[in-house]
């Protein structure tokens, strides 16, 4: 039974990682589009009014993708809770270099210079 749960959890994890990657790629490509449009307009010597709507729509798409990315991050966190609920809390899925989880309101750790004692 444990092995079956692990296999099913891995299937969910694989799909989650694919979705996270897809949104990151879409966000990156859309940012590239938003970046290149004003450059091309300027290179062509066109008025700033040309393509303004397209730039705005690309920026709206980026905002929507950022919202989707946040939702997938929250999905990831919820699945971490579910993993424990089904008895797989000691099993790691995916990358192990995840940032530490801090409590709401907790003081973030500060970076310090090497050799700094304070």
C-alpha cells in the first residue's frame, strides 16, 4: 500500500513540476515579448502610440502568469501538507534545495559579510 501511494504521489509531483516549468517558461517568453516590442517600435522610428495596446496586453498576460505561478506555489505547499496526511512525510519529491519555510511574522534571516561577527 505504501509503495502504491508513493507511486501515485510521484505521478502528482511530476505533473506539478511540469506545470511549474510551463508557467515559468511562459512568463519568461511573455516578458521577452513585452521587452522587444518597444525596442522594435523605436528601431523602426514609429510613434510611441503604435502598438501601445499590444504592450499593455502583454503586460496583463505577465501579471496573469505571475498570479498563476503564485497559485502553483500554493498548490505545491498544499500538496506538501497532503503528503504528510497520507503518511509520506519522510519522502522527498523533486528538488531538495527548497527555501526554508518561515512562520508568518517571523523575522527573516539577514545576509552578512564573510568574516562579519555580527
